[in-house]
C-alpha cells in the first residue's frame, strides 16, 4: 500500500477529506520526528513502540580486501511491536 492508497483508506474510515487526512498524518509524523530528535521513545497503544537506539563504535572487516575499518557510532530508529500483533503475524493473521 503506497501513501496515496493509505491516505484514501484512512480518509474513508474517518469520514474526512483526503487533504485533511494528509495534513493529520503529516502532523503526526512531524511530532514523532521531533520526539525522536529529543531522544524520546514514542509508544502507540495496541501497536508498538518506536525508540532511538545508539549503535556503538565497532571494527568491520572488508571481505574482499581484508582491510579493517572503524565504523563510527550512530543512532538508529527501532520498532518493537506489541506482543499481540507479533502473535497475529506469526499465525498468518488468524487469532
């Protein structure tokens, strides 16, 4: 499902116009991004939790040349799904 299809489905379910729904989704994503930049996790009830994690500095070896390189630390965004969703997906959608 692409963005246009998602917005159309969401607009239909909420009874709103597509433009208003697009604005609502953009506002939600902007708020989430601001929270991530402040190093805060975002938990959505009955869905899961998004959190910023720090990957430590590490040494990596290039397989073709055998050269060792130092990979600097970085921040990555992680998602931990709600256990009930995880179980539903494992069972192929059956409850």
